[in-house]
């Protein structure tokens, strides 16, 4: 018999190769699938073992069908009693291309009528129609007036393995997931003892399919166990004994494969920061019988690391885990539906690239993307690519060998002067003009870190900050006190440019925006006389909540800068912001003046720079709160760098809102409080969400309860359209001091933040 296995576009050749590995030497690639010949054993084998096929069709007849009458007659010529009885159910699906019969639904009805009429004429009875789970499913394909009528042996599409009841947003079909793994050479990597990680796993399809491959588990076994429904179950020529034999063989191979997988210590892991999809992934793995074989964990992308290979099943005394051999990182980054705004995707890809480059050296990676330009954000050179289709979306599977030679600079290459347009000279003149206008003020104020340019020219939507690194300081990993010197090579302190591009709207041509960016980078380096190592580039997306605090990389390189005689640590690579908000420079100076002799509380403390200023101003004590352990450690190092440590300088990891609700012991304690919350937060450490517009009254009142009778609360936020609810704060004196806290270098953007000074009604003016 001749059979046809259907597949998604661009998988035909891969399917033919798979059928060859299943022992079908006659398999050959064709349009929309692969053909093969054999008996029922071969057809059942494909139904049970193929990871790529959608359906397995047995052509029953092929005949001319230029019109409805010819189609009806061709179907009537088949003896349908060989395939079903009048007491059974059936369904007919049809498609048509370049044929006189143009409507597939009409063709399906004509086929159904011919079958039903034949049974009624012969027996007086007829089969019923069942569109959900029919006994017999038929497929009619019309092409150039030639009809091919086939029996669908698989029934439902074979991608429905039976383990995935909840797919989540933007699901990846199981057949496509298997294709990605085969294209990425996962079977060979697993055979060599390598592990697999999907750092953005969603509902877990890739890790589960990887385990099925590595453990030699037939995907059809899962369907057999979950529903047992196949298109051949009720077919009159079905060989039940042969099918049972194949199921028993597949069961034995599954048991042996799982034992082998455990013995070799191969780890298959999926990570995602969304706890809901992790629960779904674990449920899917349990239904697949892979609990404990595939592990899923809630983990942020920046926290992904290679697994350790555990000790063997019977470890010798004092045996210790050893590093696992290089494996495969494979992922289908989430679509905007799960991330939120689509403009978050470039940031995600940049972060993924950083994780791969600095955590998974020697591993291989495969990333499926629907936008080739996003792949360029990873800073890795792809070794090859495959074009695939995820439903109707054309995608590319990018392959990487993660080695230093594959690293590509995060910063776009500067455009040479001869290739620049007239706008480049305008930008150069603006930079020189701004530098000249600010130079005397910077010198008089002793300011070494400042904003030089903020989208002054609409064509160059960039924010450019200059950081002069502290002379004699050392920069490096961890503490910021070791590594290469931050001083220049004989020409004074080293200057660094921190450049952020405001992501262009979708209406702007991406190539034109990229060209202008490359022009700007070249101009900035020349005007400021900066080397490539001293220019750090990032894309500034529209931020939601604490996105600005999210880690982009994990290089851990810190540098010291000076502000008003204090030394502070900044990081130009790992986060969107550096750890020092330059627009709050005057706010920190205000806190320093107000802190003398007072107990100081810093809520949403971030890296503790406000606490350092308060301590240097003579605060009796400082207390810094933040949910992030990373930032609290940064704050601790900032304080210690300036000689402030011990019990008088507390650092508390807590949800500020919950802490305020329970901070009864501190009522009336603090003479100065700084409250600078995010616009929005949905951190996993919080109960619910925080919105500064919705929740600021509760937050301010809670902080005011902790003020001493003559205490002062400085409240700030950077929501552009924020409206303070003065009526709800009627028991407090509120003064808008925004204009007083916007430094001169941010004057062109007066909405960078809003700031209020708040005291009790009984306080002296």
C-alpha cells in the first residue's frame, strides 16, 4: 500500500529523514509531507513513532473530478463496506486548488452523499456524521480536477500527544518543537551526555519533547494512554493484534530509555519567571509520565545557569557533583502577549544573549524567532539558520556555538564619517554646544556625572550621560575595589559615555533608525574623544513598573564615581540603569542638608545612594528598605565605601508597603524619610500589585505615621501624568518642590520626575 504522511511547511525533508530512521526505506519527500509504501505495520509505526507528521493518510482511490457529478461517481465506485458499516460514524474533510470544484465544504458534502447513498441503496441504512470523534475520517484532496480520497489513519493531528491540556499564550505545536530539537542535533547531544535548558519555557513543550526524544519514548504512547483514539480503531481492516504488539515494544523501549536517561545523569530543565506557566508545565510533564525526568522551576532569565551533574546512582563516599558536559540551550522566546508591550522584545533578546555569552560558554544554542532583527540583539554570531513556520508565521531557527569567537559587540558599529548624512554634523554641533554651556556650571558645582544630551534633535532620539570615574579607584568584579584601574592613561580621569536609545515607534523605518544610531555613535566617540571600551549602549524601552531595575547581564563589573565628595558604585552593563539616578542629584543634596541629627528612612532604597548622602550629612542612623537582595548588597557596599557600617545603618529586605503596615515600633521615630516608589510593580515578592497613582495615598500616610513631630517626608516619582490626591492628604502640609529638584542638565525634560516636601500640620514652617 502507498501512504502519505503530512507535515508543516519546510519540514518535508526532515520528515522523510525521520521515516527512514524508522525503517521505511521507501520514504521520499514531496509537497506538504512524505510518501512511503508498506503494510499496516509501517503505517502503524508512523502513527506511533513519528514526532513530525501531522496525519497519516491511506489513499483509497484517485480519479478525475472536474465537476460534482464526476466526484460523486468516483466515490461511489469504491466499495465502502470494506471500510465501515452503516451503524458507524464518519466525517469528511476536503480541500481544493486549481479545480472546477472550488469550495472544499461543498466537495466534502458531495463525498459524504455518495457514501451514504451507497449504503442506503444496499442495506436501507446509512452511517451517521460525527465531527468530533468519528469511527472513520476521510480526506478528499482536489488538485487540477483530480481527486484523491484517503482514509485518515491517525484521526486527530499527531501533534496532539495527550499531555498538553493547557497550552498558555502563543503555544508551540509539539511537532514543531520536535523539529526544532532535531534541527539543533539534540539526539546527538543527549547521546554524548549533554543536558538541555529552555530558559523561557512557557508551558514546557520543548523540554517535554526533548525528554521524549532522549528517552526513546514513542509520542503515540501518550495518546494511547490518554484517549486511545486513532483513525484506524474502528476501521474494518484494522489489525488489533499487530497494534498491540507495537504498543508492547514501544512500552519496553520507553522503560529502558528512562533508565538510561537517569543513569547518564542527563538534566532536562525549563525555567520561566511566571509561576502560572510553571505550574502548567509541571502538570503537562506529569501527564507525559516525566515527573522527575524533566524539572521546571520559576527562575528569571538572568538567573539561569548550567546544571551540575549529580553523583552517580551509587556514589562512592565523599563523591561531589561535577560540572555537567556542555549541552543545548533551546528556546522559543515569548511573544508580546506574555511579555506585555511588544517593545520589550529587544531587551529580552539582549538579556538572553548576555546570559548565553557569560554563563554557557562551550554550549550550543538554538533560538526560534519570528523577527531576524531581534536575533541580532543577542550579540552572538549565528552559525546557521533554518526557515520554519509556526502556524502562518515564518520563523527562523538561529543556531549558535557559544564561544568567545562568536561574540558580537552590543554596540552597533559606528558609521565612518564619509558615509554620514548632514544630520551627523548637526548632532556634533549640538554636543559641543551643550558641553560648552554646561562646563562652567559643572566645574563650579563639582559635578562629574551628568546628562549631556536628551533627544535634543528628534532624528537622534538618544539620552547621553557622562560619568567621570573616580581617580585612583579600581573597577572590577563584585566589590568594585579590584580589577583594572579606572584612571586614564596619563590624560586624567577616565570618562565613560552611557548611551541609551529611545526605541523608535513602529512607524519609523528600522533601517533608517539603525543608520542614524550608527551615525550618532561615531559622532559621540569623536566629539568626546572616547575609545570603544568607554561607550556603553542600551535600548531604552517604555518601562513598566520595575523593568528599569531588571538585570540585562551578569558581568558584575562595577566602577566608582564621585558625587559631592562621596564615592558610589555604578554598573554600566548589567542593568538598564547604572545604579545612580542623575536626575535626583539635587534631591540627594536636599536630603543631605535635612539629615543632620535625624534618623533617616529610605523606602524603595534601590542602591542606597540617598542613604549615603543622608549619612554623610550627619544622620544619627539610616534604614534602607528594598525587596531586592541584590540592590541591598549594592547599598551596603556604597555605605561601606564611605565609611558607614554597623547597627546605625540598617538594610532590610522587605515589601515596603507591607513593612509600613506593620511598622508600629517605628511610629514617630524618623526625622527624615525619602519615598521614591516605582510607577508600577508586580514583583513575585509582593502581595498583589502596586500602582503609584492608585496606591500613593496609602503609601504616603503610612510613611507619615513614622515621622517625628518635626519630621520631613520627601516623596517623588517619575510617572508623567501623576496627580497627587491632595484632598486625601488634607491632614498633611504638602509643598511641590519639583522645579527645585530638577538639575540644570535635565532642564530640557522637566517631567523627568515630580517631587513633594510633606510635613505634619503641627510642624513648624
